């Protein structure tokens, strides 16, 4: 049992789970826009996410919060190095255009962690913008870059999908901000710090309403996409309102981060049933 617990903790703390969530969102984009057989890019996204998230999580910014992980840091460090090397190798398998579109989001990720402003500040430490930077990066990496790689059309539906993905990620970040109220410095001015836990949930609910309604204005829309969006909106709403300051250790890091994976499973299942 202890061995299984150790494997699970490594799975979560090594960012494998969040990388699966990001890869699921990439695959959702491929499915929605009819892009097929892009397994190399899915692997590229997966290992890139592991390297990027571990770089952010285990930097000096997060050192205090993650001090308890030092015993497993050697394994996580090895995983990160291997993932980074694999990311570089697979980078030669994708087009230069794809890499150029990805570059701004890589730079944002680096500046999110590395001090670039006076007083040794990074983007994460600037009041009130943390989750919006994450929303921009995730939307770009899981919608824009995959479509550029798959040579899809950057049409009206693409822009709506970008907006929806941005809103979805913002809502998914709110449970983490509620969880981290006891860790985040007041200077960060996170959403729950500014408006409180209950209003944060109301704010997230409003964003989910917009997320759902945006589906209706797409040019190409199927009943499968409508139903899958309704289901993932409902699931997201339940997790949002189920969030509390005091929560189980893996409520956010496993269950909330599983929502994109659930979304992909729902979409694939509906396609099998009704496609």
C-alpha cells in the first residue's frame, strides 16, 4: 500500500497528472477541428508540460510550500531533465512555424517564475494577474499552437474556442486560489483575497455561463459538442462549489485537474455513441 501511495504522490508531484490534463485539452482541440494523427505533437505537449510545470513548481518562488517534497526531489528532477531533453528532441520533429507560435507562451512561463522586474519580481508576484497569465498560456498552448501544427484554419470558431478555453482555465484555477489562501501573500491580491470565497465561486459560475453560451455562436456546431460542453460545465460547476479553504490533499491537484481528462472522455464517448 505504501508503495502505491508513493507512486501516486510521484504521479501528482511530478506533474504527470497536470500534463495529462494539458494533453487532453490539446486532443480536444484536434477532435473539434478535425485534426487527426498528431501523436508526436501530443507526446511533445505532454513532456513539455511536465518540464514546464516542474520548473515553475520547484523554483525558489514555491520553495517554502514544497519543502516537504525534498525526499522525492531527486526522482522529480530526473523526470524533469528527461522530459526537457525529450521536448527538445521532439522540437526538431515539428515545424518552425509551430515553434514560433509556441515561443511567446514559453517566454511567459519563464517570466512567470524568473525575476525580470525591479525588486526581484516576476510575473507571478504582480498583484492580481496570476491566473490570467495561466489562462493565456494554457489557451495558447492547447488551442492556438495545436491548430497551427495541424494546419487548421484560424477562423471565427478558433477565436471562440480560444475565449472558451481561457474562461475554462480561469475557472479551474479558482479552487487552487481558494486552497492557497493560507499560503499566498496578501500582495498577490488573488481573486478570493479580493472578494472572498463565496463571491469567487459566484464569479466562476458567471464565467462558466459565458463559457457555455459562447458555444451557441460557433459557425460549425454539432449536438455532440453542445452536449459535451453542457456536461463539462456542470462538472466544473460542481467542483467549483465543492471547493473550501479546508479540503482533502488531492482535491485540487487530482480531482480538479482531472476535469480536462473527463472532458476528453466525455467527448470521445459521445462520438462513439452518436458520431
